[in-house]
């Protein structure tokens, strides 16, 4: 779950909703400088489904007693996070081998940033490496790695747009001829990686008012919270 400030309230945005925004970015991606997606449908599906492992957890989120709000995705315990990412690729596998491979590789990229001395982290990475070796058979490994980096880019951009990180930078973004960095400012990207001159993106969340001492009260309030459509417009800085 993402928590976006809205005055004294917060907009609670599910991880799958953030992934939907990632999918919208994927479907708009590409121009002469940044190339095209291949295979298009499978890569877009991976972008849209990369956080599918969070769906069950999002139904009954836990309370952060320090904030009185639902715990965000950055506040999950390691065991919870591992369970989510162990389940992610198998959930997507029933839709597409290629998309499941990219989702698994996205999880690997996340855990490569964690403490490599942790036995559970090493176990996860080893298990995903075994799964990826099976799914990669017969595919173009270089293209798969390029597409995994694109999923990472859209994930980061979606999070940044929803959580107001600007200004920030997307690094090592694949292009038609190599890679580049993209500067993200308020409503603008430079260089511009899309074909259309402007994008209008949207996703949904729930407006949560107040703070809570009891997890059940927080969950009930979240169930009753009004839905909000978030509309985000981005354009070229050039």
C-alpha cells in the first residue's frame, strides 16, 4: 500500500493500483530514441501485474502503531515481504511465462539490494534463479534483461508520480541504442520517452481520515473510505 498525503488525510493506494499505473506507462512507452517494446503484450502485462503478490495482503492491511495508519509497502516485515514475492511469479505464470519471468526478475532486483548475508534472502534469490532458468529457456536473454529494466523504470516512475518524489532521476533506462538517465521534475520528463506529446494517467485510492489505535477500526474505516480517482498529467520538459 502507498500512502499519499492529501492535507490532513491520506489517500491509500493499493500496490496493484500502482502497478496499473505502471502498465499505463508501459503501453504509452516508446519513440524513435527509446525504441519499441518487444514482445509488447507480455511486457505490458508484466508491468501491470508486477505487484500481484500484494493483492491478498492489501485486503486486510496491518496497522502501523507509530503512525496510526496502514503499514505502507516500505514497512513490511521481511517474512511478509518474502511471502508476497515468493507468490508473485507463480500467480502470473497462469497468464504468461514471459510476464512471470519478468515479475520474478523484478523481485530478484529488489532483493539484490537487501542484506546478502541473510539466509532467507539468499534462499529467495536461489529459488528465483532456478525458476528464471527454466522460464528463460528458448528466449532472448539480452532482450529479457532489457525488458526487466523497463519494468523497473515504470515501477520507479509510477511510485515517484504517486508519492510526489519530484525532482528525481530514473537511471540506466534502456533506449533504442543503449541507455540513458531521465530527469523527472514536476509534471515533466527529460528526455521524453513516449510517442504522444503528453500523457494523462489515472489510478484509484481511498481517502482515509484520522489516525487509529486499533487495527480492526483502521480496517473498517478503510473499507468505508470514499474512493478517489487520481489523475496525473506528464509532459516533455523540452
